[in-house]
């Protein structure tokens, strides 16, 4: 039985939960154009774009829920690491190669939140798989 208060366990669970919560934050976008505008600093008036952005919000909710769940269900961790890293790193890659400096401040903020989440998820992954701390 693993010690739930060990430094190793706290690092793994903490990293998964922090990364999960960061991914859950944009789920408020499912509420519609006003919530989306608050998140991204862009007016969303076109119905099809609103639907796509609401879908994005729901997908991020799924990623966040998987990451948070895997903190307490180790069997889900491999999937959570794969999905979490893929989601956040793909956004970061697109932001850099699409011209980071041309993006508005809220969109750049998403990049920095993802960078922080990737860092803590990376620490959790390293501890989980490499056992850096005994």
C-alpha cells in the first residue's frame, strides 16, 4: 500500500491535479459567447464558431477530468499523461509557429498556463515513471 503522504505521492498527485485544474478552467466556455469572450478576449458572434469553441471547452474539461481522476486512480495515469501532454504541447506548438507575438494577450496567457501545466505534469510523470524521490 502506498503512503499517501510521501513526498513522491504528493508530487505525483499534486502535479496531476494542478495540470487537471488548469485544463478545467476554460470549461466555463460551454456557457456561450460571453464566457468565451472573457476567456479569450475575442467577440464570438458567429454561431458555428461559438459551437466549435464550446466543443473545445468541453474537450478541455474531459482532459482536466482525466488528469484529476488519475491522481486517485493510478490505472488511468498513462492515458492521462499522453492526453494531457498531447493537448497542451500541441496548443503551444501551434501558438509558437503561428506567430506568438501576433496573438492577443488572453491567447498568449493560455500558452503560459499550458507551459506551467506541462512543467508540473512533467514533474509528476518523471516521479511516477522514474522514481526520482524515494
